[in-house]
C-alpha cells in the first residue's frame, strides 16, 4: 500500500492494489522518445493524474486504474 498526496494538499488517497511502473527519465526524454514536447508529456501526465488513473512521484509513474487507461487508448 502507498499513499499518493499532491503537493500543497491535505488530501491523501490510499491504494492497496496498484501496478507500479518505474521510468527513470525526464519528461523531456519521454517526449523525445514518443515525438512530443516536454510540455505535452507534463500536461498529459497531469491530466491522467487528475482523473486518478495514475499517480506520479519522482521518476515513477504508479498506474492506479489500468482499465480506464486502456479504454482511453482505445478511443
């Protein structure tokens, strides 16, 4: 179990069963590997985080709702 807490927020969300994916790279490196800008990567990850599909920590992405992410990719 881990706790995901946004900066400057008193709200914490606990997740018990989570798929963890670690990617040791910067947003800029991710953007270069998929052909988009760093800003696009940051905005996309923030959007996914607001939907509570993922939670990001330093150089880590925690997948919280795999089914919703897959559904988004299929549309």
